[in-house]
């Protein structure tokens, strides 16, 4: 579904990624791990078209997307749930969700997507007339993920969904992503909590200093001496 080959990217004269390659098959749940500043968010921003690579290639469903604008990539089926959420705090929950469907012209498809989100997150249905700015931290995460689903994506890019949440809510956010994957949506997740992330993802990549240093099935990486020493403190 997604092929990232020899990607170099950054911001102006600041290069963040060097020769990054990764892939996601249809229906997969893949996690991108690494310390702060490793380039994880930059990877997602480059795939989603927020920034363009200086070198390398990104293909989605067999077609190059690395020179396309972000809104075009979204219409092709990639939705990006950012770390900072970018919610419209003075708009209702329902209106925030509708913003996520701005490029969808089929009213029935929008209704179906709304029903899908409310089925996944019943709390959002209860709060649909409430201003987004009055939601709790966990509810805001739900809303950001829900808004990302309103465009009916094939691939969901999710940046740090558990950041800033209490452990119980963080677990709930990751479980929601698991459920989405069970329903057929492919997911590329950036997450700081290594053990939690490897427990729910099928495969993982480790990014350090802008380069992929390890990759493989999650179960194998949990047994990796490098992962144990650097990330698990074993």
C-alpha cells in the first residue's frame, strides 16, 4: 500500500531524515519508534504532504505522491492525525467532524462516516453538540482520530495519540486504533511508549538520528538487545 524509498527530508537547510525506507501492506498495523528528535513526526509530515522530501520517493497504491499537496494526498486515502490535534475549539464536536469530510461530496458517505465514528467513540455522539474546547484530553484525542476517519481513509497516520494522557486513557486511545485496524484500516503509528506500541502493532521500525536502525516483527524487536537496553531499560 505504502512504499517509502530512500527518503531525505527536513525543514529548509535543516535535514532531519537520511535515506529512510519503510513499507506498509494493506491491512497492516505498523509502528515507528524512536527517541524525541529522531525524525518520527517529520516522516509522517513528509508522507502526508505537509512537507516535501529533498530526495527519495513515496508511493501510495502504486502511484508516486511525494510531489503532491497534502489535500490531494488526503483525497487519495491518507489521513494524518497530528500530535497537536488542530481542533477548532470554538466549534462543536459534530462540526469538527464535518470539517474532516470537507472533500467528500456524497452526503450518504458523510452520514455513514459519522455513524462509523460514533460507533467507535460513543462518547463523541454524547458530546456532539458540545464545543470541542470543553472536552477532556482523552475526548479531544478521540475527536482528532474521529475527524481523521471522516474522509474514509485507507491509511491512517497517527502521531503520539497517548501523549499527555493518563495511563488508562492512553491505553484506551491505543485500543481504539487496534479496533480500527481490525475493521480494515491500515495504520502507521508514531508512539513513545515502546512496550504498548509493540504489543498492538504487527511490525515496527526504529528511527534514530534520522535513520532507520532496526525493523522487523514486533515480537522480534521486543527481544532485540538494542531495544531492551535503549528503550526498555533491561
